[in-house]
C-alpha cells in the first residue's frame, strides 16, 4: 500500500469525496455524517495511524456502514490510508468496499453495515474495556435515526444505562428518516434509560465538539446530531 498522506484540513473533504465515483455510494449517508466524523477524528478521539495497536486507544464504530464514503474521506484526510485508494472505491480489488472492512481498511475497528448491530457491539467493547481495567479509552458509535427502529438498539440502550458505561458515546444522525420516531424525541429515548443526552446542530463543529467532550459523570453519553432532512 502507498504511504498515507499527512493530515489534511476539513476544506479538502469535498475533493476527497469527489474521488469516490463507484456505484452504490449512498451519498445522503455520506453527506449527513461528514461533519460529525470530522469533529470526532479532529477534536475528540484519541487515535491516530501511529496508535492503532495501542490497547488504550479510543475506538470508533460506524453503525451506518452502508454509507462509508465520508468515513473513508476522513480516514484518508487524517493519514490512515493513502489518498490514491479513494479513486478505487467500490472496485473489485479495492480495500474500500461499500461496507467498511476491519481486515482491509486501517483504522476500522468493526466491519459494519447490518443496521442495529453497531450499538450492541460498542456496548460490548466498552464493557470489555471495563473488565480489563482500562479506564482511559472511550468507544464512540455513529448511528442513523432510522436505525433506531431496530429492537437490538433499544436493548443496548437499556443495558448501557443500567451498567453506567461511561466510556460509551452514541452519536445519532437525525435526518428525519425514521419510520416511527420516538415520543419526546430521540434524546429522551436515551435519557429515560439513564444516559446523558443532548441534541445539537450536526453541522456546527463547535457545538459538536463541546457536546462530545463534555463530562459524562458515570453515565453513557448520547449526542443527537440534527441535519437537513433526507431528500
């Protein structure tokens, strides 16, 4: 694999996304997550290409695995993978498939795409870190609001709240895609199970960074990031 490029600024992400021209891009899933992903890797997560083998690194799970374009663009911008690989997105022998593969893509912790799996996996990761006595790492998982209709997520929310998994952060992209919604809003769904939950503008980098870096006080954290409705 060619040598990854040093870190690039946020303004380059549009150019990086444009390199990925393969079919089945799920473009709305990419554009809706772009700002959250950037803030996570730029201002929140303690992980870099040099620390991928560090057991005390932070972990990230993309539960919205069917739309990985923004994820790949951010990983490339942060030096996890070479820019050249973006142009091969979706090709038969490319590292970058339509779902992220932890075996092929540097920085990917979990192969994902089946909706409703990411949050339960992240709960297990956070619990495993607790059992190992590792208190430094945090686990962040990015979901979509439509995905919250899956029953497995409701079970994971309940378990994490009851166990006080304060290493866990769930970020839900709310682009009004959910079929059912939730009485009182998505933040209330988490708060009712003991999570620290708040809703912010999913395009406001300062608001996202403030929310994601706020003290969790012995509770798991949920940040609902609202973006424009899916067209």
